[in-house]
């Protein structure tokens, strides 16, 4: 470290005054990319299936009016490790912000010591001392300010990550819950088919023993009953697997969770009138709510500030340093002190500091590309889910009519078969078609809900930019 007076003589005082008055921070001043730079469309190309108010996103889950789902969501948010990790990341980012801001503040360090020594004359001598060391680096070119900007932006990114974890967790819990309910409905269908097939097999076996039915029909009936029983067992396993997934998400014990899920549904869950997605304002107003996009944009801001940090490191660093000490030895008191500015000049570093600026610029370019990609992915997710949501709505009426017609046909064929007017083969074919149509209806009704959840998540899950509820 060299005194500034060595280089500038009497101009050192003037340099110090300029430094204390503050200089402009070097590096780029960050501006978030505009929508036209991110290829955000003016309106959705897919059909928007619902009408209403966009603010209803905030109460989407309550509008499902399912107390069991609400309890599962509350349990998941209270104990899920993904949220706990996100909270820990916020705490770490807050600490980094405090560290960045503290680097621009004066520091003061105290010291004290005491010793007793035996001299050559044989007399013992006590020595005590105490001192204060102070330093303050003047933020000449904005290194501290840019570091604080970067830390603040990263803190906001971690807060957005926490909201993203909440939205993703809620969507995952709801998806598994609705999948489980649909699985229960399918299980009811397969169990009913297994019972019906077994009844048919028993009737056919007795008829064969009475010589009224061929052995081939008896074999067919037995095969159909075994196949239906196997399908019911497989379907039960699928439901149990989904329960295991919900246990992992919510942290509940399996007996407690099953108690929450008790009761067999008699119909597929109904999709409420989903959120209004006005074509005129959806791209900007709702995509800007996505916490993952907020996180990516804040990471971009942090990368921009780091360019300024690297650029400032190429310029001189000025600090004020002072020390004061008091020593008592052999009855003599001394109080030396010092105070003055110190200037550090990067004269020769082999291009390392220039390379650091280039590296920071490359990191910014990477963050910008990642942000643009995240926006495109968000647009794609919304567009695709709008198509799927609209398709599921349009298909529902046709699938309901198909299921009803196949069931009526199967009932008619069974009546004819019992009267001896139709073959067992036709009965089994009619039954299989009816079951397939019923399961298709359950799938479409389930998909309506699942696509609604995916659309809810794709537009930000009702989260807003305010971070007042972050941990």
C-alpha cells in the first residue's frame, strides 16, 4: 500500500474529498428485458376455455371445495423438505446481503495483551498494552454498491424460488390427490366388472353341468372372470402406489393419510369454473406472476451487477486507516497512533482483471439466455395446457354419451343372453366395451382437473410479486 501523497502530493487531499463525496458506480445499469426482447406474444393462439376474473387464481384451491385436499395441502406446506430447503436458501441469501453491505462500512478492531518477563538483571517486568485499529474502504467506483445490488437481487431470486416451490408442491399434491380419486373410481368399475364376470362364470358353469351350455362357453366365462379379477388387483396396486406418493409429499403417516382419504367417491371430481384468462392481458399480467420467471430475471440482475464489481476491481482502491495503542512497560507509558489514506493501484496483473470482467459479462449473457428460454418455456406450457384444457372440455359430452350408450347396450345384450337369445362371446365383448367407455369417461374428467392444475401452475399459481409472506 502506498500513500496517495506519494503520487499526487498536495492533490491527495482533493482526491480524498472527491472520494468521500461519492463517484458513479462503474459497470452497466441494469434494466429488465422488455417483452419484445423476450418473444412474448401479444395474445394466446390457443382457445381460452373459461371466462371470469383473473384474481380468482388466488382462491383456486378453495373453489374445488374439497376439505380433504385442503388438509393435504396444509400438511404438505407445513413439513415438506423442498420448502424447508427453499427457506434455508433465503436465510443464506439474507446473510450474504448483510455481508455485502457491511463491506462498505468502517471496521474497528480492539486488542489487549499483558505479559510478565524476567529481565537479565533478575528483575521481573510487567508489560500491558491495548489498541484500536480502524479502516474504511471508500467505495470509489461502486464495488460495494454493485455487490449489494447483486446480493439483493439474489435474495429476491431465492424468495421467488420459495414461492415456486410452494406452487409446485401444491400442484403435485393436487395432481396425486385427483389421480388417487380417479383411481378409486376406476377401481370401483373394475371390481364391479370382476364381480359380474364371476357371476357369469358361475352361471355358465352350472349351465354346462346341466348340459345346456357348451364347454367352450364355460372356458370363456372362467377366462373372463380371471382376467377381470387380475385387472382389479392391478388397479388396487395403482391406488396404493399413489397413496405412497401422497405420504411422501405431505409427511403424514399412511394410516392418518388413509383416514383423510376415507370414503369411496360415487362420481368423478367436478372441475370448478376455472380462472378467467383474458386474451387481452394474459401474456404480460400472468406470466409476470410466475415465480420461476421472477427468479430468472433477478438472477439476471445479479449477474449484471457482478459486471460492475469486476470492472471496479480494475480501478484504484482508496481506504482510510488508523491505529491507536497504549503500552505500559517498566513504568513508562507510550501511546503511538497513526491515521491516513492508503491507495492501492493495480499496475500489472497479466490481464487477469480484464478477464474477470469478460467472465462476468459471459455469466450475464448466460443468465440472459436462460431467462429468455424460461419465458419461451412458460409461453409453451400455457399454450399447450390451453389446448389440452379446451380439448378435454369439448370431449366430455361425447364421452359421456358414449359411456351411457355402451352401458345400455351391454345391459341389453346381457338380458338377451340370459334369455338364450345371444352368445356369451357377444356379452363379453359388450361388457368390455362398456367398461372401457366408463374408464375413458373417468380419464377425461380426471384430465380436465389435471390440465386445470397444470394451467394454474403455468400462469404462476396465483402468486404475486409481493414477498411479504416469505419466511
